[in-house]
């Protein structure tokens, strides 16, 4: 018995990927083992290709750092005359190969840039002074280093709407809180180890909180409930407490984007 | 049809077969932990299989039929009792208005599904009526049921459901002589859970893999709708190192840093970073949903192809069952 059974190889050269069994209802395409923007682009391209050219029974594709997992209804996959193969993974592998065909619709994979207004420090970022002290910086330097960087969304996970961001300046890396907070407010911007991110929901959390955004990162009432998606670019923009409060009253996202 | 919750029990939520379309937004699947029982309760009524049901966790809940109702229930851990009548599971039951129904503890199992003719009428959010506890939406106001909650059924019922209702309605509790044969869909040995080796299977040492597939694992009391934590032989790593987070699914068995098994269940996160030793066969996942703390199971390996064959066979059986219920009223 081997965990390697049911691995299929697809693509060629730099475009090579493997396909492995995740469950009866999903396979995972793996594009290497590294976090980098090249891999992100390939994950994103296949995600867009599958959504533009869906197969019978397809219901979702979940991008991650170096993988794209494809979820489907196995009964529809096995009953479809459009797909051929003895089982789902063979049918999916053949389908993925067909996406390399010149005739399939090639989607645009341009990412979106999302500006996220953040009120740093004070009651909005109770750990700003700690992050500054740990790294031998002033609070102003922390704010500047945090908002001058351009971040890339690698994946969404952990809780609805939570984006794993790449691109934080390593000078800001700070260990998590010894004792996680029981409740972190929605919109809190934090640093945990060498990562930064925004809590989309009020949850318990152990990250150092440096600020808060009035933007809603997850809205179950929207057809696109997560504000961010894999491949997007994120820029944090400092705002004052007045602007933060004003935003909550007017809710005018257009003012920032 | 309308019911009112008098006592909610430990954790009672509205669920359907899950929210499949927003996994890439980090939205968990949610839905019934034991989808087989939820679907059986709906099939018994002639409902659509993904109609919303109430998932009760352990006994203790109490509700009242504010109008006459046509219900069915399936699952484990409790029986529904009205006065001194035990309502039989896995078949349509007619309740006259004002009937109080109590959930009475039974050994084996812990989750029971209550279906109503037409399904419970809560709003569809992101393609599902399931309660997403993490983000507080779906089901009834995004939360567990509370004392005083009122739930209505959907106005649209199928021809089959209408026919069942016509055959049972009257002034007293009544139920059909037939039931959906839930026991035929259960494996002979419910303590044996079939698994497919997962992608990181070779990361673990052979002694640990033998332990995994031969020694019992016992459910820890800390388990919930996000995951089942097991006590048992610890799993040692052969290959050290971290893996990049990737999509996981209900049924994924992760091995944590201290060598313990966590079986992800339906409220699990959409991505995870622990190495995965195995994936529970979908046809056996409902067995794990019905485990009580201190219940023990064994894992038995099968191939991915076998798991898929079992999946398709179970779907065919459920389809036939639904057709059989419908055919009684042609």
C-alpha cells in the first residue's frame, strides 16, 4: 500500500503538475512545493480556466499556496458522456489535459488591487507599542513599514474571508501573544510571526493587533462574500480615528478604492 | 406546519447537505454531520434529500407541534416520545396540533435528524440553509436553536409528501406501517471505519502506520462539529518538516505535532497545514458522526477506487430507496 497510488502527472516542463486523490469528491493539483508568485500565477490560471470551462458535476475549486483542489459530484462525473475514464480521478486528469487545448476559453487572470484603510494604534491597535518595542522600532516606523509594502493574497482559509498575505517586511516579525485573546474584533489587523493579516470575523486570536479596518472582509449577504481572493494585491492605507468612525457611518467603500 | 422549541437540548441547529459553492471563500461546508441519516429522514417523507432538517445532539430537547405536522426522524442517541407513545424512527409520523415531543436518550449514537414535510423554511444563504456557526449566518439567524424559537415548514410539498399526509392525517398521532430500511445501509461492523491512504501517508514511520491500521482509537470528549479528536497510539514521523497549507475536506485525518489524530468533520476549516495520514471513506463518515466520547473504532485501509465504488453504490441505493417511497403512491 502506498500513499502515492493515484498520482497522475500532467503538463510539461515548467507547467508540470501532479494530481492526487483528496476524497471521493475532490482531487488536488499540485504545482511544486514553494511559496512564490510564479506558482501563484499557475494556480490562479488553472482556477480561472476551470471556472471558465467547467466540467459536469464541478462545484468549487480551492486555491492554496501551491495547490488547487477541485470539488465535484462523483455521480455526475461518472455519468457524464463528456468525460472518459474508469474512475473520477482518471476522468478529471483527462479533463485537466483538455484545458491545455488551444480551443478552450482562456480567461483573464489579472488580479485586483484592494486598498484597505487601517487606523493604527490606540484602541484600534493595542499591541502597536509591543510590536515596536520587540523590533526596536518607533510606532511610526512600524506603521510606515506595514503600509508601504505591497501584499499578495496567496490563499483564503482559516475562517471565512481570511486572507493569507505574502510580502510583510521581516523587520516587523513578532511572536504571537503568550495568551491568545478570547475575542478579537472583526477588522483587526495583526502580526503573527512573519505573517500579517486581517481578522474578518470576531474570533479568538493570538496575533499582535496593530490596527483595525472599518472595511467588511466577509459579508454572507453578498454573492462574492469574501472581499479578497487568491491572487489579489493588497495595500494598507493609514486613516485617522475620525475617518474610521466616519467610514462606519457612511460605509462608503468607494472613498478608499 | 410549525413547531416551537420548548427546550433546545445541548446543540440543535438547522442543517441541510452543506454549502458547497463557497469553499474558495473560506466558507466551511457545514451541513448535517451525518448526512446519511438527514437524507433518510427526508426520503421517508418524500422530501428533497437536501431539504433543511434539525440536527439534535444527544437527548434533552423538547418541542411542541403548534399545528398538525408530518415529520420523520433518523440517526442515533435518542428516540422521539409523545406522551407514552414512542414515535418510530425512519418513517413518516403524523402529529396532531398541540402534541409535545420529547427527545429521550437511547444508547448508541449521538445525533438525530428531524425532517418535516416540505423542509424547514429558513432562508437560503450562499446556496444553503445550513447553519455556519463560525461566521454566524445560515440556519435560524446563524445560531443554535433556543427556547421559544419557532420554525415553519416550506409551503411547497411534493406529490409523494401530500399523499403520505392524506393517508395519515386525523385527530391523533399516526404513522405508516412501512419504514425506510436504514439498517440495510449500515455496514455489518460499525466499529470499523474504512480509510484511503492520504497524500502524506509515506511521511509516517511503518510502526506507526501499523498501529494506525490495527489498534483501536477512542473518541476524546473535546470533539465537536469541526473535528473528532482521538486517543490511541501516537503516530511518529519518518519525514520531518512542514507542509504548505492546502485544501482539506471532511473525512481528512490530520496528524498534529504531538502525533495525535484529528479527523476533520463538516464544520472544519477549508484549508489545513498538518500532514494527512488518511481520508475516511465518505460511506463510513456517518459512523464517526455518531461516536460518543470513549467509543472506540478501528481504521481499515481500502483503495481510492474501492472508496469511490462504495460511494456510487450508496448513492444508487439511496436513489432506489427514494423511488420506492414514491412508487407507493403512483
